[in-house]
């Protein structure tokens, strides 16, 4: 949601602390306000300040741009009336921020009363009232059929225990899990998120031991909290999201995708892998076309040719026949066609001819007698040699079940899995770091920048051209460096003088040298490719890096290689993560718009990728008649 004049917001606890700061920040955007609080004196003061700011954006109004309503949020009737008053005044509700909260007045285990005015009251204000406010806000947004954002104020003590006030910590933990459980409302245009700052300098935090505050890095600046709230309002991808704010780690979404995947159970929609979709009148042909490498060369077109071969039936007992619908194009196709992936140079010629293509999606067309758990019509992905073919026969154990055989899934295979697995295993990525991604607008770079951002990092990305730069900004990159307009080395030195913590490097050559020199102490540089070296006059030639060991030693740095085939045991796990993130709008998948249709177009697609003109994943539609029918599913 774009914060702009004319929107309306309701803020509970808006007379002081974080609530007051958010009210005034919204007022400076021209947003109409209803301020709810128990303190009339403070509430009217905030409303007066907000009116002055809001009036700068509007002419004469027939209503007050900021309204204060005295309300005890634990009294449901008063709260409901306040929401109704907001609707009568502003005609709808765009933003609801539930900020009212308080700490326990006495340790619950020392309380000799029934708790109605002590720990039960804390629970009623911090949790029950938040639930009531969220309910009223959702109902109002549903009734007006307008998109809206709800932000509930949690606390870092809702993420980890606060031993000196377990009631407060428990109430905020309830707010966190309550809010995260409301993610599905995004389908109705309503996004509910929770903001979890560590201690901010407010009346509430003043009761906490100062030594403890100092130990965790001091008070979180109020402007950082406002920045986090505005991020949750404006980022359309965030629903059921929890933003943790601390001086130690900055703004960090919790849990990370890696942690989320540990407990994740996919919905029935995502697990619908036994679909029996078979296009009408589908028959297995006697022959099919495929691409084979007939001579070793880094020139893919010269190295390959289209051949028609007989389709041999019956299948081996444990094999599956896949009808390929889409195949993915990769920079390393030229390495494969030149024989780089065969270890013994003396035996290279003996492998010829061999099938080309690393990845494909389609449907199961036939199964061997011993295959269990797969049916004809099951959508499937494969990551074996021979993806550039109309049909592929593969062992059933190599089948990756998927929800649908779509182009977006192709992008998640070699490109997406390389990013997901390498950032976790080779880069050992955490949160609160600076991550640099080179060639970031390509097939794998698009995943790397988003996964790094989802993990709570500052992301820097390189690319060439306005179109690619705009794409990366849309994907959430913090700093885009267009090498056609800016000098990458100068930007990194000026804006990141301490260096970057992680580099996801796929360009090689001079870019590798530049990235190595920009690496911070303890930094990790992950080599996932070197596309600039693949198409040299004599193909991919090794390079020398004098002084490399000395550089790494001086700053305790690491350069790690990553080769996807050595992580096959993680493919299904990480593919499921990516599909989950994509299905719930947390991950965007960009497919290059240029169309390549049929087996004969594969060489054109490979050359297009290496031209530097592509944006996102380059995909070949092997059979357009199938793709049209799949699109109707």
C-alpha cells in the first residue's frame, strides 16, 4: 500500500510512546487519523499536533483530519463505538495500528489478588484487546471491500523470553502467533503483520534495568520503529509477517525461510502432486525430437543438432516417461557442450553423442511396472541430462513431484535451487549482513536477492541497464548498481567501507577480483559460476589468482565453490521451500518475456541468454499445445 494523503488510519495507544510516534509519522504523510487512548490530555495533544501536519495536504475539510477518542481498550463496547466513529468520519479504514500495551505492575507469583487489576489486566490490554481490534478492523475492511493493512505491536519479548515479566512476554508472544496465523487474509486484500522492536525509550521501557538495556545495544531509535512499520504497510508481499527490530541486527523478518521450512506443512493445494490431468486424445508417439551434442565446443549451436529417435517401450521397471512441456536454459549449457563436466579429458570423445539440457517440467506419460507413488498425469520436474527433448526416460527416484508444470517451476530448479542451497550451505547466510549479488537480474540472481532480503539482510546487486535495475528494485534490493552508469568498485568503497559480508558471484574474471577486494573481515565469497569466461575465443580457460591465499588469510575470509549436482539430496526440500514462498506471494519469479518454442529454438535461446539481453529466467516451451492446456488448469 502506498502511503499517501487521503488514507485513513486508526491507532490504539496513540497518545504516547510508539503509538504517538506512528500517529505523527502518518500525519506527515497526510493520512487522516483516529487516535484511541485512555489519557484524554495526551490524546488531545497528539491530535492537535497531527491536525497541523495533515492540514498541509488538504484544503478546507468538513471534518477534523485527526480525531481523539478516549477509550478503555479492554471494554469491547467502547472499542466498537470508536471503530464506528472512525467509519462515520472517514468512510472507511485503510490502516489499523494496535499499539496499546502495558507491563505487569507486580510479579504474578507475588500477586495476592485475583489478578483483575494486575496480570489479567495486562493480558486483556496486550492480547485480548489486540484480538478485538483486529477483528473490528477486518470486518470493516471486508464490509467496504477495500484493501487494508493491520499492524499489531508485539515485542522482541514475544520472540524470546523476558524473565523479569513473563506475563508481558507471554502476552506479546500471543500477539505474534495470533498475527502470523492471519496470513491467509491476504487473499481478501487484508494484510495483518506484527512489529516486534526491542526496547524503545518510552515510559514503559523506563522501568527496565538500564544495565540490561545497555547490554543489548541500547534503546532502539524511534525512527527505526517507524521505518519498520512503514515497511510492513508498503510492502505488498508482507502478510502474517513478523518484523524484529534491534540495534544489534537491524530490521529482520522472523522466522527466516530456513527456520520456517523446518515446521512447514504444505497445504493440500501445494501437495496436489497426484493430479491426473492428461490432455484429451493424448497418445505416446513412436518417435520424438531431442538435442544431442555431437562435437565438443563451447559454441552451443555448432556442438549440437536436433535428432529424431525412436521411443522405446516398454519402459524399464523402475523408470518413468516424462512428456516435457518446458525446458530451462542455463549459462552452463555451453560448458556441458564443450565437455567440461566430464572429468577425464582423454575419454571425452567416447561420450559423444550425448543428450543436452539440465532441467525440464512436464507430466508423467508412462511408468514402469515397479514404479510406486506416481501416476500417469502427475506433474513432475527432472534435473537430469536430456532436458532438451520432447520426452525423457528417467529413473523414478529422480522425479521431483511439483504442483503444476509451469515456467515458474523451471526457474526454481537449477536457478532457484542454486541460490537457495548455496546461500544456506556455502555462504552460511544469517541475518543482518550485507549481501552482494552479481548479475542479479538473471535466472539465479533474482532468487539470490530475494532470499537474502527475506532472511533480513541488506542486499546490493549489480546489473546492466535500466530495465534490469528497475526489476531489482521491484524485487526489494536495497542498492542497485548499474555498471553502465556507475563504477561498481567506487560505489562499494564509498557506501560500504567495511566491505560486504557475503558475495554471490556468477560473473568471474575482473568481477571476481573486484568482489574479493570488497569482501569484509570474515566475509564469504561463493562462486556459483563465471559466465564472462565461458564464451572466450578458446572457451573457458582457467585463470591464476596470485596473492589469493594471502588475502584470505589477512581477513579470515572464505572463497567457497558451489556445484549443484553435489547437493542432490537437498533438491526436494529446497524446491518445496521455493514453491511455498512463491505460492504465498513471498517470492517473485521472473520469466524473460522473449518466446522460444520447440526443440529447434533451443540454440537461439542459449545464445540469447549469453547475449546479456535476458532478464529473469530464459525458458523454452517445448510443446505449446500442452502449455495452453496446462494454463487452463
